[in-house]
C-alpha cells in the first residue's frame, strides 16, 4: 500500500499532465488526460475526479495554463485532495513575466489580528492565489461553473458527521508554493470570520492539511511565523540537491552555482544570474525566509551531461520520484510527453 506522501507526490506530478497539445487548452481534453493518469498510476487508482480541472492563462503565455486546479477523492471517503499546478516546473532561469513577482510582496490579506506580525507573500504567488479564488471549471468538466469553495461547501453537506473531514492540499514546485498559500487561505476563511470571503465550512468540520514538494521561498519571516501558528500541519518536502527551494532567499541563492560540484563546474552565467537577482531582491528591500522542511538526501546523477541545467531538472523532478520509491510506477518524462531520459524539458522554459 502506498504511503500518504507517495500518493500526494503522484498527484502533484500528475498535475503537469496535459501540458502540451489539446489538453493544454483545458476543458474536457484536460479532464480526460488527468482522469487517464489517475487510473493508470497505481497509488492514485482508487481516486477519481470530483471537481475540475479548472485552469487559467495569462495573456503573455496563452498556450500554457498559469494555474491548474482539481480535486480528487475516493467514493464515500471522508477526505479529498486539492491538487495544484503553478505553471511550468519552477526554475532559476524562468523568463516569464510572472517570475519577476519575486521582486515584490503583497500583504497576507486574511491575517486579521496577527499579534503585531506583518505577513507578506511573493506578488506573483499573490496573483495566482487571486486567480484560484475565482476559478471555476469549464463546461464539460466536473463542477462546471462552481468555484472551489462552493464545491467544498456542497461536499461537506454530503459528508458523514460521524468523523472529521480531511482536505489535503498538495503541489510541486511553484504549485507547492500555491498549495501552501491556498491551504492557509482556506484555513483563514473556513468559518467566515474574515468578511471578504464567505464561509465554506462554518461549523469547522474539515481539517486542512498541506504537503508542498520542492517549493521555492515565497513569504517573509512574519508569514512563516503566521503559517506555523495557523497551519502547523503544513509539510515542506525538499531534495537537498534541488535548486528551487533556495529561490528567492538571496543568501541561499548565492550558493547555487556550487550545488553540483565537482560533477558540474561552476557555470559563469548561473553565477551572474544569481548575483543579479539576489542584489535586486535586497535592493527592493524584500525579505524571504525558508520554512522548516523535511529534507531528502538526494544524489548527483553522474550519468547526465555535466551541465547545471541537466542536473537541475533531474533534481527538481525525477529525484523526488526516486527518493520516495515511485520509480516503478511513475514516469515523469511520460507525463511531459517527451522521450525518457531527456534533459532539455520544460524546466528550461
């Protein structure tokens, strides 16, 4: 039997399914794609789509969704999983406009009385959370026209009152950051104490959990303190050779060029890029703090070409599957519809 962590990693990786072709446009084609992957992946075979997939695009990248969200669960089960994709796999050299959101932060609007704290998150993540709050599946998808909180409200009406309902939120990379933000937003708005959002669980029958894989830093120190108080169940899982969790902490980023030594010589362009971004973050007066995490001991993949990009993709995607013992049941390359063993995939987008 698969562990809960294995199930959630499979779901987080399956969120990348449908990144190309007709499914990338969303709607019924993406629903069929996700449903197929759920059925063919042993740890998720007992789960079925309950809501979604819902997706949203930004005008400067209309061919790929900026956010994908769907909910799965087993029939009659007292739990469901909210699965999130935050765009393409995160990377240091993401050239999209959204990547520059790290240079600004927005206050966490749902903190209320936070005991003098001023929690704030990355502006890019703030925009994605705003999109998720309004997101509803298209016609031809489950829950068409209903927002996430409308779906959850109805789901709880149908759930048994004999025991507590579990809502587990998960994602990988940028989707991992979005998963944490979404879980905290759901926790803060659960009973309607915050007037901006109607209650989705006024009786507080649901327990919100979160597992984020390979997530970059996305909040200031006050946000991490607030998160630990409001959502102590949030779990961060990181491969220590993955470069993405070091983003966007300036001091940690400066160590990235040496991350894969001696297999990879320090790349001059990576050094220049890291120093430029770190300097600009500090110049803007923006602070990022890494949350406590469960760290996996990754290993250098010396069979790859000795380049930073090849090693970075492996450590950000494939390594998690191997470290959690899922290599026999989950093929990351197949999810992205590219030849197995390729090292020039979507992380370089």
